[in-house]
C-alpha cells in the first residue's frame, strides 16, 4: 500500500482500497472518493452556497458526450432563478439530504434517492431549505432532437421504480430504468444498476455507449479495459465508447451504481 496525501491532515479514511489513487487512461478514468478533497472543488455560476466536483467533461480528442458533477448545496443555498442552457437536458439524483426543485412552475421536494429528468428547455431551480447539506449527482448532455419526438421532464425516485432482472442472473444483477430504452425521445439514460453479493457481469461488455458510473453503495471489482480495479461507494468511473467492462460484486452488501449512457441516435458521419 502506497502513501497518500490528505491535505486536511489526519488519518486516511477507514476503508482504504488500492484505488485510493486516481487512474487516467485513454479507455477509462477512475476518480476515487479519497481524492475529491476541498482543494479540487468548482464554484458553479448561478448557484449560491454551493460547491461541486466535476467528474466528467468533454475533452478534446475524445467524443465525450456528457458532463457529470457531484454538487453540494449548503443550507439556504441553491439556484432559484438560474437560467440553464436551453439545448441541454439533465438528470439530478439526490444522494444525501433534501432539496426543493421548482420545475416548470411546480414545486417538488427531492430526498435521498429522488430523481428528476430535466428536459432541454425546461425552467427549473434548486433550493436547499433544510438545515443540512444536500448532495446530488448532476448529469448534463446536449440534447439531440429527433423530428417527431420530444423528451418531457419528470420527477420520480429510486424507490418508485421497479428494477428489472437481467436475463439468466436469478436477480443477482438488476437494472432500474427511469425511461424506456426503446423510447426514441430519449438520447440518454441514467439508470441504477444493482448487484447482490456474488453477482457478476459475466462477460466483458463492449459497446458504443459511453458511460459515467458513480458508485452509490457497496464495493466490487470492476473490469475496465484490461485492468481489474477495486471500487467502492463514492468512486466515479468514466468509460469511453467500446471500453470493455465487467464486474464481480463480492459483497458483503449490495453493490449499486448510477449509470449514464448515451443511446438511440444515429452516429454522425461527416
Ligand atoms: N457497465 C454496465 O453496467 N453496463 C450496462 N450493462 C449497460 O451498458 O447498460
């Protein structure tokens, strides 16, 4: 085990996996929670009392389709009147605390597990009216419109959507899909993937979809291209298109992650 730099001093966190070091390759990136310290935060325009960690963004030379952030809003903070880019869709998924979402004039309270799909062109704002920090994942993508289809905003939660068992897995590998995969109005999905202890992705999936993968719960060994990497709750992975991927969730508890994927559009050829 190597030595790690903790800017705040003191002892390293209790669970200390070998992936406490960030990994950046051409096929994938791992940003372990241990390196998301106070010194690498970004302030967000339009938000007050808020800080964020930008986990993924388009990088020249790679066809990255999305950006993904951890956002923390302190009590009284938020973006009540933020004007967001009209052509950009997003998903907000709350991982801790409570936040008020005003979406096209309607008020929703999102708690842990709360999920909002914010369609391109929607008017929305977020306010933390509680006494505690709220933390959420915010995924953004330029919406690729398809004639005759229009994705609509909606609010739901992890608890409200029944996960589907993957074929031949006895329920050891399930996916919670918040939109129908065949719905052409949607050019992306943000799903939750859940493994029971012992659950696996039994072959290296290799596909055109790019992924952002934020671990919500548990730990596992994840195959990223040629490397098996230990990951646990709070870690983030970016996988470029065609990066081979598989998983072994050894337990002791469930292993769950939020999974971004781009989909349902023709590849642009010039
Ligand atoms: N790494 C993953 O969980 N991939 C999913 N099976 C997916 O691409 O939907």
